[in-house]
C-alpha cells in the first residue's frame, strides 16, 4: 500500500508539473501574441503617418507646379486661358491634398457614396469589369 500511495503522489506531482508547464506555455504564447500585436500597430501607425506626409508633399508639389506654370506659360490668348485654367486646377487640388490628407479624402468619398449610392455601385462594377479584363489578357 505504501508503494501505491507513493506512486499516486508521483503521478499527482507529474500531473501538477505538466499543468504548470502548460500554463507557462500559454502565458508565453499570450505575451508573444501581445508583442506581435503591438508591433503591428506601431508599424501600421508609422505607415499611415508616412502616407499622410507623402500626400501633403504631393499637394505642396502640385501648388508649386501651378506657380511655375503661371510664371512660365503664356498669359494671354487661348493658350493663356488654358494655362490659367490648368494652374488654377493644380493649385486647388494641391491645397485640398495638403489640407485634407488621406483621412479627409476618405470622409469626402464616403459622403459622396452616401449621397449617390447607385452611381457609386455602377462605377464599382465598371471598374471591376475593367480590372478583370486587364488581368485576363
């Protein structure tokens, strides 16, 4: 009987050690998952910040190009009118990009789709069709 009790205690001890080991593995897996999630969040935030900076930079470049077109393009006649129109469009677009950024563009796009859902769906279907045709060939 003493031998049976000793065996039972060893089995209980082994079971307890196995439970502790499993608990430690689970804790380490949770810590690793948490660390990976934090790193992914940091990377996504950095990418988002760089994209916002790039969009703002593009907007600034468009405004600069508008000034260059105004300075170097013809100022009168038909070409002068076209030059002025192109420069104004570039300047307005550049200012929009610089002020609104990606988040503002996303909000504007969302509002546009809400106001005009049927044309938005039709445009989406058309773009999907064109992409499918291009990838097939």
